C-alpha cells in the first residue's frame, strides 16, 4: 500500500482513522488537514457537507494515543457546553439546543 493511503468512501471511514491527504470543499477551502484524526463529530459534519470520499492512512494500526487524545478533546468540548448552558432551565429551547449539541459532539445521529 502506498504511503499516500487509500481512497475510501466517507461511509467506510471510521473514527480514529488518519487522513493521508487534506480534505477540501468544492471551492478549495481545507475542511480537514492532512494528518487529521477523524472523529465522530467531523465525520458527521463531512456527511452533512456531502463529502463522498477521502484518503486515509491504511498501512498502520490506529494510534491508541491519538484515539485517547480525540476522546479527551470530545470530553473537553462536552464540558464546555455544560459551562455555556449552565443557567439554562430544563425544558426550554436552550435545553433542547444543548441536547442537540451534545448528541452532535458525541457523534450520534440527531
């Protein structure tokens, strides 16, 4: 397998995979840089942007340290949401928004 990786569909991409090439949108703007580790949140965002394919590094096993870092980052972002919405009354529109944002950050389908 080449060092540039292998092209796969976004549906085949999994959390923890490493991009072998940067992902660009149709105007050329970088969505994710080369070497980025795919997370559930950015896979969801890529699917929403109708990105169909990506190049991932396939000749190495997923790095446990990188996966642990991605999980720590996800937890940090969830904690930040809790701080931002700390005064939100239960059952309010803000609480509904918080629930949607938490599901998004966790990589769950809304």
